[in-house]
């Protein structure tokens, strides 16, 4: 059912590992295909685990109007920053998660929906950390330290808690969180890059996923799910792919997603997004595509 063109009205795509290549750039071919889709009247939606300010530079690199689902579904914003949906993690839930897992506190950050400073709070920042240092340095103006970490939860609900580290350790964190007595009060979103031994685990408000946010946005826009194409590569994309009428998995995806019978496009370094758009939204054969 995924081999022919469909009447696509909305394209929802992940950013890291999907839209961006391994050099963290938007390939020109992806940009051209997205611009053409928008010119044909197809709505473009970026759906990412990134915070808005960390996703905005990617949105600005695309020459078309679009909206963003960020923080794995917690926020929906316009390209200019107008907020359309805001589903925050209750501060008390966040406090209990942090206090019940003291052994993982050094791997945790608390994210807030704030302008500029103090969006990302850590108990201590190692600017030269081999795993997180690059992110810390790129986002220096947004980061602050609060010790103990739970003290940052002074009445304002955060967007999420994020744990970052090596894949094996983040799986351990995930198992620990799933065993907590309050585990039914939140949702977990896992993203893994095994080739980099990097994993991100988000603690979100109960029910918050990329898929739930996409479903809500589709209702607002009056777009039927069968008219939506979603493109992703990782565990946190699964609910989004399951909701879309046309799920497309990247060639560089985690193997489990490629085993579900969905259409598989080229890798992110082969402009898989452009290939998927031209095949499924434009109905173009490979021989018809730009060189």
C-alpha cells in the first residue's frame, strides 16, 4: 500500500537522523523537495525531541512556512514562536522523579518553557563532558546550574526531565523509572544513536508523545490521518509513524522500526527525506528525480 502516490496534505518529519545528515546539516536536496511540497500546498511539520530554540535554526533553514512539534510532543509552536499547545510535566511529578532516582541525578536536566536564559537546568555542568559537552557549549546562554536539582521546581511546571548518556546506562535509567511507584504519572520517550553510543530519555507529562501531538494538530487543521505522511528514524518516532496514514522509515533507522512493514527510504546522508517526498507525495520515479 506504500508503493504508489497518495494524496498527501501534511508531511510530519523528525529532525535528527531524518531531516539532518550526519554532519547536522539540512541537505540542499531535502530543502528543495520540502520547498516544492509546500509550494504544492502540502503543510510541513517538524516533529522533534529538541527544544524550540534548539530546533529553530533548522526551521529557519527551510524556505517555507511550517510549524513545529517540539520536546517530543509537549509543545506545538509556529516558526515565529507562537505557542499553539503546551502540555507541561507537573512540578510535583518532576520533583518525585528526581528525588526517587538520586543515582542518576548527574545525568538529568530539567527543561522549562522560558525565553532565553534558564531554559535548561542542571545540578552541575561539565562543559568538557565527552558526551554532552558539545550540546552544553552550543546552548550556553540557555543553561543554568541549581543544586540540589529539585530546587529548580519552585512552583513552575517544567516541560520535561531529560537524561542523557551512553545507551546502556540510559536503558538502566529507563528500567529504574518504569519501576517507580509513580510510573503511571508520566510518559517516557527514548532516542538512541548506537553508532555514537548516545541516548536521550525524556520524562514527559502522561500521554505526551509525538504521535498524540500530531493527532491533535491534524484535528485542528482538519487533515485526515490517511492524508498524512510521517518520516522518522528512532524509538520516539514510533507513535507518530503509527498515527500517519503513510509511515516512512529512514534507511539509517533503528532496526526494529524497519521490521514493521512500513516503507523504507534512503538514509539521512542520502537525502532520504527528499526521496520519500518525491516518491510518495509527487509520485515520481527515481529516473524522474533531480540529479
